[in-house]
C-alpha cells in the first residue's frame, strides 16, 4: 500500500507540473522573438539558442518535438533538438530573398508538443556590401552631331547595385576631358542616374570620336566601384556638294550592242560622311525616247542599254545627268552617245512544231521538234547556222533550206532527267557574228518501268499480347521511282505456306500501316511470318515483296492455376487427414500450381495467408509443400482451415487462392464426424420441421389405411383367393414419364428418423443396406418413384407387417421428395450422408469437399 501511495503521489505531481507548464506557455505564445544577423554567413553558423530563449528545457526538446515551421519553400535554418541552437542550413543572400526591400525579415513559427504550443519568430537579415555597382554594358556607344550646341544633354544608362542603404549606389565620376561634364540626378525612388553635358562644340574634321570613362561607387566599407567606357561618335554635317570627275562624257557604241550592256559609269564624289556623302544619280531634262533606250542606276551611276539600238532609227543621243547627296546638294554633267552601223540584225528562230511530252521509251531517232531560222540581213550576215549543247541526248539536223529537225540520239530515262530546257542558238556569219537563242522545254513522260522497292525486305514486329483489336503494330514503306499512277503503291498481305493470316492482321493499302485484327494471346500464338506485297498502279502493274515476322510478347495475363488440391464438382474444398502425433516438419500436402505465362511471369511463390492456427503450419515459398511447424496441442482444434496464396512474379502480380481443410485424426472414422458435423441455418431447420409434420400426417394416414386393409383381407380370406397387387397394374409401362425398370425393383433402403446430437433440428440418416445407388425418378405433378432393379414388391396375403412398414416408409420418401425438391438423397457405397440442399449450400460455403 505504501508503494501504491507513492506512485499515486508521483502521478499527481506530474499532472500539476504539466498544468503549470501549459499555463506558462500559453502566456509566452503571445511573445515574439527576434534574431538578426548579416547575410552570407557560413553554413552551420549559430543564429541563436531558441530553446533557451523560449525558456524550454534543453533535455525535453527532442521529446517535445521542437521544430521550425515556415511557409518558405527553401529551408534556410535548422533547429538542433539536442542543444536548442538555430543553425544556418544553406547560403543566405539578402538580395535573392528580399530584393531591393530596405528591411529583410523572415517570419517563422517554433512548434513544440506535449503540450502543444507555437512561438512566433522573426529573423532579420542585414545587408552587407557584397555587390558592386554594375552597368548593363561595359562599353556604351553614343552619337553626337557636330552641329550640336553647348549645353546639350546626353542621358547615360544608370548603374545597378542590389545592395540597400549606404551599401547601394551613391555617386558617379567622369574622367577629365575638355568637351563634356557630368551631371547626377536622383528620382523619387532615390535612384541616381548620370547625364553628359556638352561644354564646347565638337568638330568632326578635328576629332571624329571621343572616349570617356564613367565610374559608379557605393558607400560601403570597403567601397566598391563599377566602370563603363563611353564611345562618342561625332556625326558629320552636310557642308560639301558632290563633284563629277568631268563635265562631259562622250561614248561611241555599236548599234548591235546587247540590252543591258554597260555604256558608262558616272562617278561623283562627296567628302561628307553618312547620308551627306551618299550620292544618287538621275537623268534631268531627257526626252522619253532616250529614257526608253537607256537606264541609269541611281546608286551606282551605271548607264546601260535598255532597248536594242538601231542605227537607222537614231545615230546620236544626248542626255544630262545629275548627282545629288542626302543633304540636297547636287552637281550635273552631260553624256553624249554616238552609234556606229554594224551587222545589227540577229537571226530569228521560229518553232514550227514540237512534241512534248515525249515518252521515255521513245526509240532513237524520234523527231521532237521542227525549227525555222532566218536572218533579215543579206550576204554573209544573212547566212545562219544552228547549234546547242552537245551533252544532251538529242541532235539537230538540217532538213531543208532554213529548217532544222530536233530528234533523239540516245534512249531517254525520266527517272534520271525528267525535263530538258534545250537552248537552240542561231548565229550569222557577220563580223562580228550575231546570235539568237531559243529555249525549247521538253518534258519526258513516265512509263511504268520501275517496280516498288521496300525500305527493308525483312521486317520484324514485336507486339504485346492482349493488344486491342485494330491497333497499329508496324508500318512498312515502299518507294517507286515512277510518276503519278505508276508510282501509286498499294499494299497487301500474302500468306505463306498456304496459311492465311487475314484473321490475324490487316494492312492499310494506302499507308502501309499494319493493324492487328484481333487480340493476340502469347499462350496460343507466339510468332508467325507472312509476306507483304507492294504493287504500283501501272499497266501492267509491277510489284515487289517483303517478309514480316511478328513476335508476340508475353504479358502477365494469366493467374496461377491450382492443380492440387482441387475443388470438388460442387465447389467444396478438399481436406487432408494428418495424424495428431505428427512430428515437426511432417508433410501435410503439396500445393501444385502452374502459370500459362512464361519467363518471370510464370515464376510462382506460395504463401500461407490464413490459418486457424497460423503457427501450426508452414509452406515452402517456392516448393508449395505444407508441413507442420509444431506439434498439435490439446487446445488446438482438430479441424484446421488453411488458405494458401499462389502468386506469380509478373508486374503487376496475379494470384490465386485455395482453401484446404486439415483434420487431425488417425483413421477416416475419426475424421468423419468432423466432416459431417456442420451447423444448419434457420431456414433449413424451418424447412425440415415442415417436412416432418407432413411426414407424420402421411404416416398416420397410411398406418390407418394399412390397418383397414389388413382387416379387410382377413375377412376376405375365406371368400376369395389371395390377390396380388403389382405396381405395374397401377403404373403401366406404356406411360413414358416413368422409368422402364420401375416395376422390376424395390427400394433397398431403411429409413430411420433420428436427431443430430449437436443440432437443434431433426435430420434423416439414410443407411445403405446393399451398397448400391438408387434411381430418382420424378413425374411432372405426381409422386416420385424410387425403384431398384433387383426385386418386386408384392402385397399379398403373405405380406408381413415389416414389409407393410417398409412400403409406408417408401411412400414417406415420395412425400418428402415431392414437398421438398431441394432435398437431394445421395447414397454411396457403405457411407453416411446428411444432404438437404441448404446443408449442401452451407457445406460449399465452408469450403469442404465431400469424401
């Protein structure tokens, strides 16, 4: 009692202490703790001791699960529950966390449990001068016109310093020079920017560029600086007009000069720069006839022949040209052109007839075109000859005066060259000779002379089994060098070895995509081969073949099938009988299972997932052997239920289960009560009561009828001979609904009503006397006749009372069968069964298999 009192006192003391701490923490929760430290501290640095500052016992921090809670994704701090210190976990950059904010504060909560409490915590990160002012560009390019007046301002891009306060950008400094000074301004946000102010006019002719150095400094200690180089280019002013090299240009041209020929290139110079030094050329005060004959390039000053010049039309041309710069200043010159008479009539080519397109299988010597060539000149200048390039499979033959025939000299191949641009040149014999060119396009038409060619003649496709019907499994591609309909390829399937695979796969005749016509099963079909055909649309069509071998890949689609122990025909579980004195490791049975899959999918493992006594049995993981793990104890049930899981190695894994009942008994007679002793449900009990009541009524009625019959027969003994009552008289053989052997046998069974010792309802026990099965024959709406084929029941004057009772019991069986069709009588050789339908259903639910 003294010990119990001390324990109760200790419990009360702890409760009072916890209540006091809870009240104290409730007061502390409103307080807010604040830490501050400079950024860029090393990892592992101590910020503070939160355990001590919160007034917590350092030894209880781990038990109370002290932790730091924050909405910040990145964890910058770490609490050590052993000493209560708050450590820096990762690099802390104030500019990265808070940007340009003047004050950088992180809010956290310290959470403790047992009792639960939370403490606000603020951590201020102080700025250090770890960033230098930085200009966006290291070199800044500026332009300034030489006509700019003193006082002109040039804005310069500002430097940027991520630091805040005194560590941020404070001032700018410009190197010493005689043309520019620096002006610094500050906007409303406190940002400083610099401007250049022109002090003296600049002269491009004296100095075209100016180089300055701008430096930005912050206020940190030590001070940091940033520098940019300023490159100022002085823009020229337009103060010089263009100047031609000479005031008049005189040129002599032949009248047969070709169009586009350069006549002369005018050249004017301007000492200014930029747009002020760019000169544009143009004609001024020139008649339209001159503009039709000549062109002047405004950029280069080139004068070219625009149309053919004819000495007979005009022998002299005069024109004025102007050169103007971008500032509007200009200069003029005069151009004089004289023509000389020459062989100015070039030959003319006329295409009289042409056959295009030409089939590529045209024979050598086929006439392609007929050409007429003539020249308006006379004499040697009017004599013309024609020719074209010699690397063409064609030739030009003179037919008659001024006519030429163009014909083939080699075989044509459209797949190599599908079109020829034949340039025929006609040249006269003038001095110099004149020539005319005529281009004749010749198209080569296609014929079907190329068969389709597969990219691969041997193809392999891999398909997972259980594929959806209609899925694409492969794609083939064939090409045809021909054109249009001759290259239009149609794909089809060709079966090999006189086997048709049309029910397996199909192919899109246009695209060559191969589809699965059905879902493949690796266990039924693992691979097959067929041929693909590619046929073009030519006439006659050409084709080629390729092989396709399809391999079906296995999937884990088959659960393990259990061969032993197997279920009964009615779905009941099987049982095994084991001696109660079995030693440890005694083999009870072996679960045998197979998997229709292959490879890893067919590797099986066995597990014991349920047992009446889990420690009584063990199963081999790979062998499936069920053995006793210990000896049977007196408290262990004699009947054990075991559920075994058989699982394969597929992904995902598939499994099957089997239920086995193990009865510990030395002989079958000892195991039989355990197998037959099954509890009945309320419905069966109620049904059996009904059957018993009906049976009792019928027995009473038949008993009275039998007594009356016996008394009547005794009275008639002295008057009539014995009368034999045959069942065949009552039910003739002609009635087809009765068995043919009905009147040839009797029912060789004895029925004994009894009560089950462990059940609350009565049951019937059927004893098989002669160890033979009986036939059960039912009529549509009448009684059920149970007959054997060995004897005939005869009611006569020699009938004994037991025989009459036997007949009554037969009639009782008929009644029971008629009013309870769910009852099934199954008699086997020298065995005892209780099998109402409800009892059978219960047996199946329990997973038992009848012996």
